């Protein structure tokens, strides 16, 4: 039995409320499937720490965390006290870049019992992944202001696409598509508008497609792709996109499949040189913090993704992942549910019910 060392970073706001439920379910799954999970609580990377120390994390955060197998992360941010760009850039974005978590992976799946905002959709119709490039592309800090204060005032922000960066995200997406029954990959582009970077992206997609003859490969401009997410989500299987386009799609996708409170995500370093990070899609939600009504399912589902990744295809880990998803589905259908899903249950009621179902 292999041991997995997991750093537990609850962060801010409802991150602190949903984390205990995530840990409760992981502990139950470890028990049932005989997995050895060792949790270490990290009490920094939150805004209280920032207010005391002037930084979100200690200077040696990298050294302290690099030896873990995974980071299980709640949410960061408390906009009343600390501006979002400080809390995010000082924690989550440092993890993503420092640990080279270049894949941002979000499953988009319509789950049983969840009302779909799109008309006439049933379970099974929406079931795909958004694979977002997480380290380069449009989100660079290269650029600046010129001629400030004059009529010629001009602002430039560069996009950076490297062969290495583009090829590795495409390879991850093609591999994922290859493993799925539909074997269908959709690439987001905008080569008619961004006439330098996106034609390069398209070229790399075509080059890689040659090595995956079984994968059917489509490309869509980002504008029509957004429309297709809403009008015909059933046509997608694996959708791969640059940092900016992926950011947009990975919020739009889960929104098409229901409430934000249940959506999970993973930030992966597939080579396992550094820990990968697993977090719910939602943020710290200051508006509902402190009432024990946050939906813990996004946190719990992210924990299931973590087990799957840690197990690298091992049967017990795969079974634990599947069992947690079945337990989530059961509770989504039978309750109890938190208020965001129309119920009256508390965060911990839902966590306990998922453990029972497991
Ligand atoms: P980010 O930190 O990504 O910027 P945000 O500030 O855009 O996040 P969230 O913190 O996710 O947004 O909150 C958006 C809305 O969704 C809020 O009204 C919040 O109450 C609600 N919400 C978010 N997560 C949950 C949850 N787990 N359960 C119930 N409601 C939630
Ligand atoms: Mg926020």
C-alpha cells in the first residue's frame, strides 16, 4: 500500500467550512478502500496570515510544500480586508506557477438531481472535460504603458506561446481524449482575430493530431465555441484551450451543468515533479461564510479527483474515486441538500450523508 502525503490548505471563507467535509469523505474512502492518506494541515496561504505577516505565505513555502504528493486547497480571498490580486497572486497562482501545474482540468458533467439551466437536458447529455493551459499564453506580465498622460497613451500586454508550453498541454488533452470512449478533441482558437499566436496554436494541434489517428479533432473559434457550449453541449468530449480562453470556458462549462457549489477542478503537474493541486471551482464566498450552509460537494468531488490522480490508474484508487462519485449522486437525488440547491441542510449534514452513502 503506497502512502500519499497531502497538504491541507483550507484558505479563507467557506474554504474553511467545506474542507472538513472533504477530509471526512476522504478518510472514509481511505478506510473502505485501504488507502494510506497522510494529511498535514497548513495554516498559512490565507488572509489572516497576510494581515499578521504582510505576505500570504512564508518565504520558504516552496521548500515546505514541494515534497508533498498533492495539495488539497479550499479557497483564497477576503476582498473586504485584502485585495483579490494580492490574495490570489500571493497563494494559488504561486502554487500553479511554482509547481508547474500547467494543466487546469475541469470536468463538466450534468449530475442526477441537479436542475440544468439549459432546457431539455438529461443526465448523460453533458459529460466533457475542459483542459486549460495554466502557465503561459495571454496571462503574461510582459508589457507596459507608454506615453502616459499624453494623447498617445498606449498599453501593451504580450501573449507568450512556447513550443514546449503548447505541445505539453495539447499532449495531455490528446492523451485524455484517446482514453475516453468518444475520442473527440475540440480545440479553441481565434486565428481570424489573433493572427499570430492562434495560427501557431492551430499548427501545433495539427502536428500533434498526426500522432493520434484515433482521435477525431475539431477546432472552433472561441466566440462560436461559447455559443455551442450553451446550444449543444452534448457534442463535446475533451475541449483544450489557451490560458484566457480556457479560463472563460472553464467557468461557462460548469455553469451549463448546474450550480457552482458542486464543480471540482485539478491543477496538474502530470510528470509528478511537483505536487498537483485539487480545489473546488468556487471561491471563498464571503457572502455566506460563517453560516455552515456552503455546499461541500465541489470540495468532495475535487478530493475524488485527487485520489484518482494519486493512484495513477491503480484499481483501488479508481474504485474509491468512483464510489465517492456514486455517493455524491445518491445525495444529489435523495438529499440532504444545502440552500444553494433548494434544500435546508447544513454543510456538515451533506458531508455526513455522503459518508453514509459511501
Ligand atoms: P473567486 O474566488 O473565484 O473570484 P468569486 O468571488 O467570483 O470567486 P465565489 O466566492 O465562488 O465567487 O462566489 C460566487 C457566488 O456563488 C456567491 O454568491 C457565493 O455565495 C456562491 N457560492 C460559491 N460557492 C458556493 C458553495 N460552495 N455553496 C453555496 N454557494 C456558493
Ligand atoms: Mg472572489
